[in-house]
């Protein structure tokens, strides 16, 4: 494939991992970051030690804090920003006008106040003339850079973009499947975080294997109903961005959401849990958007049990209070 000019928004863990992967394959990658220190380190030392202490980035991976440089002439714009900051970013950064924008999202989540997916945010702020896709699945960034065999899915309604992104990213260690169900991939990737926190709480309480299986299975059923109500496909929930991502994030201590649930289950309040490890800081927002998503779905059949889990996190209930009030889930 001809060399592409790719801009990645955000110098976090996943954005850096994908920049490394693309750079390994000879693509011209520019990481756009607001941090001059990160940009200098990437450009001069080929390191982003804020996320990977020893990962040496290829020479073809550079960084910039200048949006005009980052946006000019790019063939692909890859978003690795936290979902809650995407709207503000797009509002403060004009869309590239020199060619149609091909926008690929790595971000998993929905907007707190609106329940909007990343695609909806992008189209609302930058307009409908966007070729959009979302990459998701069971893919810890730390394992990608170790070249652990990994599979993910890229979803877009645009067949050319699907094929292009698949050709760009796939290699002997990272296999990328394609789908036309961007809606289902984004919703599943967001809601699995809620389930992961719940499973972490469960495991901290040592409630046994039977109830764990029931929790994960019923959680999968709830997420599936919501995905279908919002226009997603059953096949998505049976694939990498559905069951695959749920399996990974509810079974591994590398999952920030699962690990946060473990802390909550120990009786540590949310604020204290977030202070204990700031890497969890953005994850709690997932609980606030879930009711909004249900309202959007008009889901008469969505038997969503997130309300009790919301109270565990946001009302400040600890394990003892929940049990005393007869509200333990």
C-alpha cells in the first residue's frame, strides 16, 4: 500500500501504541498533542515515557503541538482522545478543508450530557461530510506493543475506508476484521465498561463463580438489547467488539474498569478510588450516561440494572450501606 500521511489526535497509551504499529509498517505518522514536553521527547528521543517507558518509536513517527501542521495534507485522522473532551477539541480546532475528512475513532464511550456516540459528536460539530469509522475490540495497548497476537474490528459504512484501514493496520501480530456496524461497535465498546466495573465489585466481594457467570451473562444480554434498540447488529455483539471485549475487560487486572470495581468492592468510595490511581479518572463517567442512552433507545424491553450500580458509585454508598438498605445487587 502507498505510504499514507496519518495524524493521531492524542499522545496517550492507545494513540502511542497505534502510532508505533503504523510506524513499524512505514507509514508517515504525526501525533498531535497539547504537551510541548511530549512532542519534544517524541521528536528528539523517539520516546513517550508518560505511557511507555522503553518503547522506541520509529523515525517516521513525529509529534506536533501545531494544529495547522497536524491537519494539513493528512490522509487519515485517528482520534485517541477521551470521549468527554472530543466535543471541546473539535469546537476549538477547525476541520481540515483541503480534502474530505476520513475520521477514525479509537475512543470508547458516550458523551456524559447527551449520550451521543463519537460519530454523533463529530458530525454535529464538524458537519455531515465526514467519512467515519470506529476501531474497537479486545486490545490492551500494552500487549499490542509487545506484539502479542491481537484481533480487533474496524466498523464503517464506507467500504473503501474499511478496506483501507484494514490494509494499513493488519500485520502478522495484529489482525483487523471489518464491519459495517459502526453504531453497534461504538455502543458495545462503551457499555462493556459499566459491566466491567460491576464484575470487579462482584469479585472483590468474593461472591463465587455461579453469580459471576450470571452477572456477565445478564450484562451481555442487557448490552445486546440496548445495541439492537439503538440500531446495531446482533453479529456485532457476538464478535470482537461485543463478547470479545466484554470477555477481556471482565477477566483481566489490566482492565482499568475491572480494577476500579475491585477497589469499589473493597468499600473504598469512588473519590478515594480515583485518587488511589488516577488512571481510572475518566472511567466513572460511563455510569452517568447510561440512563441517557436508555432514554434515547426508547427501550421498553431493556431490563437495565445499572441503577443500583449507579448508586454504588455516585450516591456514595459503600458495601455496608448497600447491604443494610437491602439494595445490594
